[in-house]
C-alpha cells in the first residue's frame, strides 16, 4: 500500500509539470533539466509523506455476518492502559468481638441419671436464676435443640447440696471450678456412682470477625487487572472495670498486603494467604466469585462492577489476656479500616 501511494504521488506531481518549460523563477518557457525536476520531486515527496494519514481496515468474518473495525494510524479504539488508585479509611461493620471463657462453661452431672452417649434433654439443672450462667446455658440448649428445667439456688454451696440429695441432676458453672468439685464429691463418695464434668461452652479470650467491601466499576470496552492491595484494621481492647495503671489498651493490628511483582521475580506475586476475595456482576446477568486469586478480574470488555472484600477474624487468647480478670473487665471493638487498591484498565475490542 505504501509503494502504491508513493507512485500515485509521483504521477500527480509530474503530471502537473507536463508542458512547463523554462526556469520557474524566470517566467520563460525553457524546458526543465533532469536535475531540477528531480530536486522538486524529492522535496515534494517529503512533505507529502509527513502530512498523509493512511487508513487501515481490518475485516473479521463469521458464517453469517462480517464486522469491520477501522483503526486510524494503526491505533486501537482506546487510548492505552490507565492506572488507578483508591485509598482512604472506612468504618468497620460494627461486628461484635465477643468474650469466650478461659475455662469454659460446664455441667457437673450425676452418673446415675445420665447414660452414654450423654442426653441432657429434660435435665433438672441447679442454677442461679437470672445469672449469666443461666443465660449461657439457655443459649446452649437452644442451639442443640434440647430443653432443661432450672432449679433455683443461691450459691455454689446450695447447688452442691441439691446435686448430692438428688434435687437436681446437674449443676452449671465454670469448668475449672466444677472439675475441683468433681474430685471432691468422688473422693467423699457422697454420690455412689460419682459425677462427671462436661464442657458445653469452651474457648478462651475473645473472638470476632469484620469485613470491608470496595467496588470498582468496569466500563464497556475495558479489562480490569488488580495490581496491588493493602488492608488494615485493629481490634482495640479497653479496660472498663477493675482497672489499674498497668491495664493499658490492647491493640491488635490485622493487615494484608499483596502487590504485583513484590518479590522481584514473579511478575504476578501475591501473598500465599490473601484475606481478600472478589465477586463480579456484569450486564446480561453474568455473576461470578473469583475466590482469593484476585490478580485478574473476569469478563473483560463488559460493563461490570467488581467487589473486593477484605476480611479478618480475631482470636484473643491467654497469651495476650495474661491477667485473670481481663475477660470480664475488658471490652474489644474494631477500629476503622485503612485501605489502598491499585489497578489497571486496558481497552479491548468487543465484537
């Protein structure tokens, strides 16, 4: 095509000079010599090539239709890839960081009442009415789909007495307290077949979970690729009762950082355990969850909304809550989120 264009230009240039004679600056009719003509052609050709736009047409054919895409000067339909960054802070979702108990909640039950496997449905349990332990026991039985009858007691001594005389089938309390009472009752032989301690609610410290959703809009005709993420949130524990000067705030920072090429070798390097997932909703009701591989967001070329979710779970145990009163006297809440998203969009041709 380029050779043909040049020949056409030369033809037009020489045709315009046919019949002209003489020095062009002298006004006469003398004929051009070959050297003068060649110089005029070369100078005109340079101007022609510098100011001429060449149009290229690419044709795509299918069995039924054909699509023609016109690219001017060889460029695509977009202006090249574009980099974006989204950064800021956002409030947590106020999900609860709830206490779980160092020794767990347990039942001390009579072996002559319950057989194995243990079935607690319908049990008569000695418990202080309106206490936290009664509330926790109600929650446990509701969860397993069973029921029990509360036998009111004023304190542990009365509960132990009623368990021994058979007024109740079991007593509820903290595991470390009841395991000692089990040893005492069995040692005394006050209940012939003995008693057993069963933990019904276990765990230590505090537990919780929070998440953050961020969205990226993908315009039609573009593909989106994640290049980097950084998420951060803290679980903050504050002493609310029985506090001393030594009871400082407890701050646990949870962070996730992943960046393309971060290790200098793999061009698409991400942390082994990225606490992030993606989901995509596009036109034509296309939806997908991409899981933890968030390097490339799917459905390039379509109008879509990509949602990136960061999530962290907190488990605060005895290594942090080293004082016995911390579970009862501290409250934990989530801080605000801090985030950075970095991504790239690239134009694509949609057929």
